[in-house]
C-alpha cells in the first residue's frame, strides 16, 4: 500500500494552494457582497490547467487523473467553496459527461472551451416535483424534424446564471407510459437557445456569489445532434457522472472544514481568557483534535473513492461513504469552529460565520445524506 501522492498530484496541491491563497481567498467577502465570482478567475484557472486535470491533452486537458482533480477541488474550496461548486458542476459533471458520452464534434464544440475556462456548464436535472427522486422528472422532449423540442421547468440550477455559462445538460423524458420504465434522454442545451429563459435567481441561506436559478424551457428548440449519448440511457449517464460529483462534494467539504480548523487554531492561540490562550483549555484542544481527526478521515475517504475511479473499479459504496461522512463532518467542524470563536464567531465579519452557513449545502446537493445512507444500505443488503 502507498499513501503518497504521485509527484504530479503533490505538485497540483502545491500550485493550486498557492493560486487559491493569492488569487481567491482575499476576494471572497467582496464577491459574496457583489453576488458574483468574476469570469477572469476561471480563465486564470483554465490557463493553469486546473479546469482540465483528468482529461487528455488532445482536448486541452492535463492528462492527469481524478485524484488530482479532487485535490484541486479541495484546495480551491479551502479558499472558496463556491468556486469548488463550479468545478463540481462544470468539470466533474458536465465536462465528464461530454467526454464520456459526447461525439467527437460535441467534444470539440462544447468540452474544449470549458476545459480552457472560457465557458461554464450547468447540470439541469432537479425539478419542482423531482429532487431525490430524479426519475420522476416531467420535462419532455419531442423530436420535430431535425430538432428536439423541450418543455419543462428545472429548479435550483447552479452556474447557469453566471455570465460565462454557455450550456446546460438537460434531462428530459422522451418516451412515456408505453413502457414500464420511462425513457429519459439528455440534451446539450445552449443557454441562448430559443425557448430558454432563466427564472428567478434564488436568494439563499449563504453563498450568494454562487448563482442558483430556475430555468424555464418553453418549446425550447435544439438541433437533433444535441442529443447526448444513448437516447435510452440518459438517466444512467447522469448517474455515472453524479457518482464523481459526490466525490467532488466530499472534497469540497474537506476544503471547507480545513478552512474552519485553520481559523479555529489561529483564534484559539490568539484569544486569551482566564489568563491564558483558550487553546490551553483542554476542552478547546479536544474539540480541535476531534475536528482534525474527522477531516483526516474524510480526506482519506474521498481520495480512496477518486483512486478507485481512476483504477476503473466500482466505487459506489466508497463514494457514498465519502460524501456522507465528509459533508456531515464539515457541518460539525464548522459549528465547533464557530463555538471556539465565541461571540465573534457569530459576527458577519468572522469568516467562520460564513463557513457555518455554507457547510449545510453539501448535505443536500447531489444526493442528500439520507440518499447516501440508502445507497450504502443497498450495498449492505447484498453482503450477507
Ligand atoms: C444551492 C443548491 C444548488 C443546487 N444545484 C443543483 C444543480 O446544479 N442541478 C440540479 O439538478 N440540482 C441542483 N440542486 C438540487 C439538489 O440536488 C436537490 O435539492 C436535492 O437533490 C434534494 O432534492 P429536493 O430539494 O427536492 O428534496 P427532496 O427530495 O424533496 O427531499 C426532502 C427531504 O426528504 C428526504 N428524502 C427524500 N426521499 C427520501 C427517501 N426515499 N428516504 C429517506 N429520506 C428521503 C431528503 O433526504 C430530504 O431530507 C441544488 C440545490 C441547492 C440547494
């Protein structure tokens, strides 16, 4: 067994951390107030290769692996989890779906600009009546000559409201009622396609710099060629990339939790009560130790899931464990970090008050904690 990172991935951690500390961390509060992340950040990350780590050089990628991509997501999320979420949606979900299931022409047209950091992709699955039960979507697509006509409403869609968002991959029902299982297909829908309109941008508990929108598809027309992959396996294709997305959410959680621990240690060493730094009170030290232990385990687990993926091995169980444990750990670590900051932790100017609000999201997106437990228990059911 070898727990060392490859030379390339150790370098990725070092380079991404340097970039994130210099180009991202100092600006996050300002972006949060402005409700945006500037486009140039993604262009910079594209130029450095961070948006294409696991993809072949022929498509502008780095020719690396998913371990490297997730180390990048962790380090970016340590500085700004909202950018981590963009990497999750645009790279782990959209770029990967285009790479695995797209035609050569689709890859050249849509994948390459995303890898260059010029464009962002969005994943449009959730609907008002279909969240955890994704197979219940109502959006429909009908072939009309050489165009698909798509109608429906998608909700809580990340990234599509960003200025540099170019496409979304939309799941829609293409055949209904006639068979036991409805047939769901996936389509590449440009943001500016006729019939696409962005509904409201949701105000949220936190992370306002990350755009989350409703999307209305009203007889939206896209060319026949915008069908992605196998028309009968759209949902299965989505689930394939969602498995990677869950590793990404785990890596995002670890990055955020690490930022909480860093702040908590710094504060505990500086803040004095009862004549000594609060770090020297055993209950504070033990809280910090528990936080560090949880982060260490969560990091090891997301790396294991990513490594299994890179080996082409099954990783459903390991991924569900990683997503569940890392997101629950991040929420607990954020809460403990806030507690260590006392009253200051509750002040808006304290970074940990922001982390506390942001940590919750990862227990919800890409399969809630309850859905991860369902996935884990399905594996357990087969074991004996
Ligand atoms: C900020 C944000 C960004 C998002 N970005 C995207 C995006 O880019 N693209 C996209 O498609 N979606 C996105 N989503 C949607 C997200 O994936 C869903 O919110 C999530 O899958 C849960 O679905 P739901 O909200 O409908 O909750 P529901 O499915 O209604 O669940 C409500 C509660 O019931 C529980 N529950 C449901 N079914 C079961 C069950 N069988 N057993 C036990 N418990 C159950 C859930 O765990 C949860 O606690 C985003 C959501 C948010 C908040």
